[in-house]
C-alpha cells in the first residue's frame, strides 16, 4: 500500500482521543476505611470490572473509526507487485514534441511535467530514453534508470520552430530499442497531436508488434489561429520602384469567420501600408501591395497579421533585391534590310524591370577579348570564327551563359568543328517542311525556362517549318522536342556555366513563334535562367541554403536572427557557404564591402492546429485493435494521482468510518439505557 498524501498520517494521533476521554472519565475515589461497609467492599469492584469490559468494545469502535478517517485523508492506493515487476523489466522511450505548435498556450510546460511524472512513477530498475522531435528527431538521453539525469535533460529542452513529423520520430524511437535488452518495450508519445504532422503518403507505416504506444495528449480542441502562409513576389528588381504585384496569403484556421483582420507590410522595419481583410472559416484571403521604392541591395520585408492569440506564425519574412542591370551581348549575321534579331531585340529591351542591358553586334565586329565582360551571350544564327568560338567556350567555363539559335545561316559542319562538341548537341542535316509544320511537345514544364507556362500558355500552338536535326552530347538534357521526336531545346553545362541550343530560329523564317504571345516570356525566361544569379526571396526552416562568397573569395560572417555568430563553416564543392536554417527571421551576411540578408520562415502547415483522431492514429501505427489498445493504455501506471483516482480507496474508508460511528452511537445509547434501567 502507498499513500498519496503521507503528511496526513499525522492525523493518526486522533486515535488517542477516545482513549484520553475514557481515561479522563474513569476517576477513582480515594480509599477510606469505614467499618460499617467492610462487608460490601467487593461488590462495587465487581461492578466496575463488568463495566470496563463493555467500554472496551466502544473504545475499539471509536478508535477504529478515527483510524479509518485519518487513512481516508491520506488517500491510500494499492499497486500490483506483478505490474511493478513487469515495469522493472520494461524499456521506455519518451518521445516529446518540440515543434512550434507546442508554443501555443502552456502546452510545452505541460508536456515536460507529464514526462517527469512518468519517470517519477517508475521503479528504479525501469529504463528510459528521451527523444525530442519536430520535423526531425534528436536523442537527448539514452536508456538509463537515473531519474535525476532524465529530469535534468527534460529541463534543458526548448520548444523549436520546425513542423511535426510523427512517422520520422516513431522510426527513430524504434531504432533506439536495438540498444535495450528488455523484451517489454513502450513508446510514450507526448504531443498536441496535429493532423498536419501525419504525412498521408506514409499511412502504411507501423511500428513493431512488440512495442506499445502510449499517447499523452496536451493539446486543446477547436483551437483558432491566423497565419501568413505564403507570398508571391519578384525577388530581383532592376529599378528603384517595385511595379510588380506583391501578393500575400492570410489563412484562417478556425471554425469562425474573422472580420477586420489587420495586415501590415513592413519594408526595412518601416510600415509601408496597412489593409483589413475578412476571412471565412477555414479559408484564406490575399492582399496585394505595389508601387513602393527599394534601396540598393537587399531589402528586409515582412508581412504581418495582427489580433491573433498565437503570434509566432503571424510574420512572413522575405527579401527584395535591387541590383544593376547585367550586360548581355546579341551576336547576329550582317545583312541588308531589317535585322533578323528584330523580334529578339524587341523582346529583351521592351518593358520594365529588365535584367539586362542588351548590346547587338555582328559576328565580324565582336572582339574575342571583350566577351568576358558580359553575363549572357546570344548567338542568333550567326557564323562564328574559330577564335570567337574558343572565346565563347572559355566564357561559359568561367560561369557565363550562352544561347545559340541554329537557323539557315548556321552550317552544321562548320559549327561542329568550331565548338568541338562542347555545345549541347552535334548538328545534323536541315529539315525543311514544305507546306507542312510540326509543333513542340514533350516539354519539361518543371524546368525554370518553362515554369511560366505551367498554368497558362501552350507552346504547342507555335508552328515550326524548319529546324536542324541534332544529336545531344553525353550529359545534355532535352527540354523540348518536336512532334517527330527531334530535339527542339537542349541544355548542357560546361565548367561553371550553362548553355541552351535552340535548333530553329528566333525570327519568323523557320517558325511563327515570334508572332505568338508565348515568344516574349520564353526568350526572357531563357535569358534569366542563364544570366541571373539564383536568388530566393525566403528559405524554409530546417533546410540548408547557400551563400555566395565575397569578391576576394572570403566567406562572409553570419549572424543568426537571435544575434549569435555562426561558427560552422561548411562549403559546397564550388566554395559557397552552407547555412542550416534553424531560426525564423533574417540572417545577416557580413561582407567586407556590404551587408546582405537571407530570410527564413516557419513551415506554415504547422499553423493549422487541427487535431488528429488520436485513437485512429495509434491504431494505424500499431495495428492493434482499438478496444484492446485503449484497455492496455488504461492499465498503464502513469501517475500516483491516476492510480489513486481509479481505485478510490478513500471513499470506502469514509463509508466504513461512518458506519462505525453510527454503530458506536447505537451501542453507547443502549449501554446508557441499560445502566439507567439497572
């Protein structure tokens, strides 16, 4: 037997109360020798002895009643020796959720207290391991019976900023049992049990049959939340004013519509504009901003929503960069009349926010030594001499971008000889379709060149009347083909640079592509893909992103959003710095000549606090019968309070004590009546 409130054992002194009362009432008269009563001296003594026998029963009833009353306040409970022995042979993994949804209310503190309580209720031979998890998992303590060490490890845990992945965590916990010798194994999963933490693609996953899963739910039902879930923006700008549309999406994860939701746009820590939205229950709304000015370099931008009880996911961080236009060179064939680069020149020089300052020259006027000053070179159906070809190859190997269009002025044999199989493909004979045409098909819409055509625009509407057959070189990728299977657009890398080969023309001589609305976005995407340095407006937390080195090749110093200096200096094969995004906010990149920023955001799927059906989840990952699993979980010894509340021994003690008091009262009354009658 154990006691929930052992301090109340002091109440056992109340048992002495009836004895004290009895002794006080049992008074002795002083003995006086009196001759006339000497013959009746023994009669009162016999009467007294009989009365003492009767009072012993009442005294026993009174003492027992007070004893039971004191024990009821102590709240005793009984533990099973067999269960305790089995628990002593058990290995446990406490799997504690540290994802950012645990920041809501006091969930995380509850989780840590429950973990400590489970450890406290185990006997000394039961072993525990502690694992924290979010999107990934981390072993905090391996199997040990040292309760102080385990509780100290729990105290050091901090809630994180990542999303939840239950399957990853369960897999890691199951692997830990390889280090345990006990056959009885249990995983105690302490979490708020978000539906978003379960990947639908992994619903078939199950832990081993010899592992029990005990869920401990610290989350609330029907929790409301607002969050900024996404932004759409042009991350690289080449003019002072941002004229594109900056769109932010605000989600309402609750059962009620929200009115008057305030959304604010901050640019370099200054408010630009505020809007108010109405968002239906379990729906989202978008808000747009435009027409604001940007500083040169990286601009820190934040979209934030106000008036929410869970502010951790109310900010969305991103950067907008304003840079100078890069130089691009267009090489064409000298000819009379209108230039064959008319359409191409118009597409690359008309409009706003153009990334390149385009120069147009004939093949004979280009000096091989000046090619290196450009970021992108376009050879538009021009015959290049060997010296220029060699210069272009060196240009690509140094990191430049090269686009080649092979039309009627391109001789296949001369082309192949000049570029020595370095370009994406070897050109073959010309195909001329008299009175007929082919269209482009097998287009890789997941490639950056064609990403603008995923939802609108069909390249298959463009008709091609002539093209070069081509044989892609080893390592090249065919991004689009014609209907007859011949390559249309081929990509290859050489050194640090990239190349694109279009086997038809950029003018209207061999196709009608320049006459369609698809032409302008296509040639701009090709140029951007080769010329612009890849920039991201923001990075997801938990992933690794790269940072460019300084002009002199030195690595920048990096400060986290919390202001701490990163000491880890891992690099890619090309020398770029790798940063593991562990905190939401802005990472400051300190270069000798300037400061740059990289934005990191939380995984917004974690913002949806909708709960899992815990019973269904446990059943799916264990394969156990729901009723059997529930019964097994009910029999687990979690805490003293839970065991005592199930047994309710105190209630029966109070009932018995009350019956004893009633019995004592009745017997006492009868004893007094008998004395009076006697």
